């Protein structure tokens, strides 16, 4: 029996709702793992331009956290 078989057997023993959550997580990982995640030349140029801007502004970490909590919940 492979490690995958053992893990799947454990997952199948969980309540259906937990199985669905785990299946969704695995599916998300599979969907987003494939492909090239490199920046295009255009994106690299834009990033370099923004990093070179001496007047660039930063958003405090706390504000970013509040934004995502408001948008997606905790």
C-alpha cells in the first residue's frame, strides 16, 4: 500500500464535511501548482520601475491585515 493509499484511507474515515474541505485543498494545490509562475518581461519592468521610485509609499502591515480580514473574514 502506498503512502497515498494510507492517507486516503484515513481521510475516508473523517466526517464528510472534513473530507470535502481536504479534497478542496488538494484540488486547489493541484490546480495552482502546474505552470510557470515567473513574471513576464513586462511585469519585471513594471516591478523594477516601482522599486526605483524614490517616492514610493508603503502600506503598514496592520492595514493590509485589516483589509484582508474585512474582505475575506478571519
